[in-house]
């Protein structure tokens, strides 16, 4: 993902929150200032000089000044709601030895892991920009703080390859419980839809299917190594409903738990290796 180098503090111009209507499309325009988008909900598509981004919930995008940008469409049925801020920065400027400025790198498009903090900073920026007695530099530094928070948010996030492994390990330890996407979102501090899509892209399986496979693996071990009833095995594998367990087992394994035990149990008992 392209990164933008900018010198702090930046120059702030304006900020606000936008609530789109049905079939809303961002207008075509070319501004001298850069613009930051932070999506609260819904989604929309933005284009700039041939590049195209589909922005979803809790994603951020920076479009640089002097370039033509425009929207193509809203995404889904939910009207987009997003924060925006116009500002200017100096690209690739050297840092001053005296500490009068410093460069940071911010990804042009990213998913915001710590969205809650970023939305609070945006609210502070908007409030300060509308205050009658605000200091001329206060918004410049609040805007700079917001950009720093974006860069730190990105640096503190685990790599895309590490996150599915962490999810798998968490589910391996907790598969008997009713794990929800909301729980995973709160535990790993990522948007629930993002976690679901990332996990499926990396493993080829939906999160719920992966949980069922963990439960059924445990159930098959119990079927072959114990004389416990189907009801007991269902409960010990995380299913509180025996009928649902049997239905799920047949859907994934092609046979009932009883037939699985009768077919493979003897083979398991006679295996001397």
C-alpha cells in the first residue's frame, strides 16, 4: 500500500462530518489542499488519477492536493457516514536538527484498528475549528496529532498474515463456547466484517465453519475413544442441543455420529500401531 511522507505540523483548513443520502456519489473536483476521509459506517468508492479505492467502515483514505478526485458509487444499502478534513503538508521535507519539524509516513489507504480513538480526535478537531476563541495553531496541531495517530495505528497493528493465526489459536482454546464476531472484534480490536473477510481469505473457511470443524474433531475423538452417549459427547464438544449436533455432524461428515462410531470405532480399537 502506498505511503505518504509528510512534515509536521501540517496546515489545517477545515473539517466536518458528512452523512450521505441514497445513491449519493462524491463530486468531481480538484483542490489545492489534501483531504483525509475516515468512514464511520456504510461505504463508497473514490477515484484519483486512475487509482480506485473502495472505502468501508472504519477505513481511512488520504487524497493529495492538486489532483482530480471523484466518487463512483455508494457501497451497499447503508448511506455512508464519514469524517473529512482538508489540510496541507510538505512532502519529503527534511527534518530540522533543532526539532522544529519531523516527517511521518502514513499509508494512503488503511483499515483503522483504533477507530474509537481516531473518531474522538476528529470530534476534538471539528469542535476546536468552530470555537470562537481558538488559537490559530491549535487546529494545525490537532490535525497533526490525528495523522500521527493514523501512523501509530498502522504500526501497532499485527501483519495481515499474523492475525488469522492469532484468531485460529483463540478459537482452538475457546471453540466449545459460542464465539461471536462481536466477541472477536472486541478481543482483537478489529471491525467484525474485516475479521471475517480476512480469516476467510487466509484460510478458505468462514469463522463459523472453522469452529464447527474444531468441535467435530473433538467429538470424533470421543466417539472413537469413549463409550459416552451421543448427548454427552455433543455437550462436551460445545453443542447444547443434541439434535443440532447430529444434524451438523451429518452435514460435515456425511454420516451420523452413531454410524461413524460403529464404522470407525472397531478399526480404531483393532489398530495396534
